[in-house]
């Protein structure tokens, strides 16, 4: 909180000494915050969060991270920065359990992207049902965000992987083929993003660097002939919407996950 403009009763690093209202929810009484924090830490360090089975360490840490987030939001022990503290502790718990660094930041990003629902879930938690405060709804919401984030990351990694293998494959196919014609075909093929359909009907549809290097002094007929050559050799598919790089020819070279995503 250093160098931030804060309210006069907010002291960075210190438990608050005043009452706070968060939306429709009032944080724990100031005189109880210190004790509640100690009890929360003791609970988190207890056997309640010890994995009962081999290989469950990260799974237990995920639940622990969700729980500590909720309880810090409930207690609201600091005058400011409670949300940041909760997200930071989540990251710490996941890292300590061995989760990969990129995955530990997914929850924080998810809460930010779904801020309205995040506050709704926390607000619902503050309303007791039959004298209890069930965590199931918030846990389901957080798990949903974590799973979506992990799937998005895996798809991103798979797409990068596919792009690298595709480029290596194209270079290997044109290696040893001399002359401007083959270099032009290779660069035209590499200019097309994989996973997309490209409508190429004129020189203006080409990337500027490709145009200036290979097609500035060529005719439209040359471009169409080059595209047809790449189609006939199996590198491109000419669909009704445009041209698509045929990355499926790489299926045997990819890990199972990347094969599925491609």
C-alpha cells in the first residue's frame, strides 16, 4: 500500500480499528479481527487440509485457496487491500502446493473479468441459510473459472506448438528447392495464419512485407497461380470462404492434446 492515497483511518500492514461496510455486508467487528485471523491461520495449518490420498496436494490447495479467499473477504481485516491480500494468498497456497506459476494467476484474472458475479457470490455468502453459510456456490463459481482458464491456457499452448511445428514443416518441405519461385511459395504459405480462413482475391489482401518482397512486380495471375500450386500440393484448402492452411497433415507429429485441438 506504500505511496498509495489512502483514507485517513487506513494503516497499511495493520489490522483495522474501525467498522467497515462492504456492499450490503458488514465486516467482522474490529475488536475481533485479530483473533479471527489467528484462528483462520491455525485452521489452514491444521490436518483439515492435509491430503488424504497420494497426488491430491494441488486439489486440496485449490480448495484451501478458495476457502481462505472467502474468509478474508468475510473478516475484512484491513482498512484497504483485502481483495488483493486474498488473491495474493491464493497464489501463495497454489505455488506452495506445486502448481505451475501461470496457472496460479488464473483465479485473480477470472475474478476481475467476472467482477459483477464475483460480488454477487460474496454477497450471497453473507446471507445465512438455516443458520449456516454454505460455501458450495462460491466454490463452484471459482472452480468453473479455474477450469475455463486452464483450458484456455492449454489451447493457447497447443496453438503455439502447432504453429512452431507447422513452420518447421513448411521450411523442411521447401529446403533444397532453389529459386525465387519456391521462396515466394514458402513465404506466401507462412504468411497465412493457421486456424483461420483467408480471403485472397487481390494483391491488397497480402501482408505488406510479403507483397513488397515477392509480388510488387508480379501480376494478379501470378498470385492466383501460386495459390493454386499450394492447393494442388496439399498445403492449402480452397474453401467457399477462402484459403485455409491444412495443418491436419501434421496430425502424426503432434502430442495427443495438440492433435485434438488442431
